[in-house]
């Protein structure tokens, strides 16, 4: 592997002579997006360099494809930047910390995820007015931490490695600064409580249940309601019997359109409010899955449609949260429980006000050195909880 890609070769990058114009790449993506949401997508990306970075996964994929590789392939996230990690509650209410976005997942060189994560830390740190040297040290610490965490996993039996989880409680306890630790613990507690209250999105009056509008992120769009209802109905038919029987105890009462993160703005995403006969609400999110930005460089997906690709990878990486995939035909859809992912909620406005500077803020000040950036501590070091 060293002969294939020397270690220091990964530190070098220069645009190739035939590099595609980033604007052309984004324009090509726009052809597959909902036209009326493109203005919102570009407005978010213009907020600052980190916002552009988040929305430009396709641009970076093209650049990474030109970089050296050891030939080791993994089920890559495909969009592994710092804001795509966060805390959420499993269906049993257990708080966990993990990757929370698999829209771009595909088997690909393992270096691609590592490089995108390191680059995201450097860009966001720069937006936070950290010095260039500290930005570099932050990126280096993240890569070092990744290596140090993978080493012991490589020595485990496959079943033991498969069962490993990040202990979120222990990670928070390891945060050195008491004030930061208390702040993160309070934010996590609030997020989990919001999840139990359905994020303030559900209201009932005289037996009529509906999703509250919270523009610009959650709102009713009557012209798209039929598509959403048909998709949820199709989803129920794809479930294995035990889960189908469970879902049959709920009835779909309302649907609303949801505007998602920077990279996905313009794709179809809806929230469905299901209510049982005894008045217990359940929120499900359905999201259109499109071709991964990695596909042109890492090869096409083996799945029949992109909904299967996204949910299949999420099952592999995060078995606690995912519901079975929805077979939505050629385009594909993915259905998930609405959980407190990213340490936020579906109705909380995060863009464009939540920029790279807001993501990093004080927990990543360089006085703490590289220690806070280890995998066990990243929930505290990277302030993903608000």
C-alpha cells in the first residue's frame, strides 16, 4: 500500500488541467432538484465558505477522485463533514453519537471520508477566526484520532468490532472544561426532550391532528401532498410482517414538506404524521434519494434504486435508528423515524444562520490541544448541539 500511495502524497493537491468548473458541477446537480428550492439552496451556500463546502460535496468528490489512494475501499459516508455528525435518540430512547447523513454513501476509497472530515474542520475553524496554524493542527488531530481509533478495532473479532458503539455518556464525562461539559449536557437533554415532544411539530384540536407549519423549514405544500401520501402508502407495503403489523396500528393524518440540509436542498423530503387509535403520534420522514456524488468516480451502486442504497448503508453503519427501506422505483426513497439528529430538530431553523462559525465556536479553541478532537470526545469538542 505504501508503494501505491506514499503517506506524504496525501498532503498534496493541485487542480488538474482539465478540472471541471465547480459552478458547472452544481448546475448539473440542479437539473435533478425541485426548481423553486434552488434559490434557497444557493442562498444557504453563499452564507460563508463552510456553508459552500457543505453544499459542494459533488465538487470535492471530483477533486478527491484525482488524489492518491491505497486501494482500500469501505462503505463511505460520501459527505463526511463535521456537521454530519451528531447526537440522536434511538427508538428505545438511548442517546447515541454517530454519522447522521448517508445520502451520498457508496463503496469508495477510505481516504475520501477522512479527507473531507479533516477539510471541514479546517474550513470551519477558519470561519471561526482561528489562526492558520491552529486550523492545520485541528485537521491533523482529527486524522490522527481516526487512525488511533481504527487500530484497536482492527484487532477485534468481526462480531466484536460490529458491536462497538460510541458511549456518548462517557464521551461527555471526558470533556475537560466543566462549563463546556454542562452546556453540552444541557443541550443534549433539551434535544432528547424535544424528540419526546415531537419537536413541537404536532398539534391536535377537537380530534383533528396536524403538523405545525414552521417556515421556512416545515410547511404544507398542497400540490405535493398527494405524492407524499402515495409514497408513505407504498412504504407500508415494503415492510417485513412484524413491522407492517405495528405500522398498521397508525393512520396517516397529515403530511408536510421539509427543507433539509444545505447539500440536499431541492430534493423531495416530507414528514408524515401518523396517529394510533388511542392518540399516540408517530412522525416519519420520507426523502428522495438521488445518485451519489461519488458514483461517477467510485462506480455505480449495486442496489436497484438509490433509496435502497441509502437505507442499506444506514442499516450497516447505524442499525439502531433505521426503519426498513422504501422501494420507490427507479428514483428511490428512504424512510426514517424523525429523531433528534444533529443535536437539533426538524423544525429548528439552522440555515443559513447556523454557519461554520456557529458550529465550532469556543469548544475548539486551540488551548486544549489535540486531545478534545479524539473520537470519544468529539461530541464535546465539536459543538453540534447548538
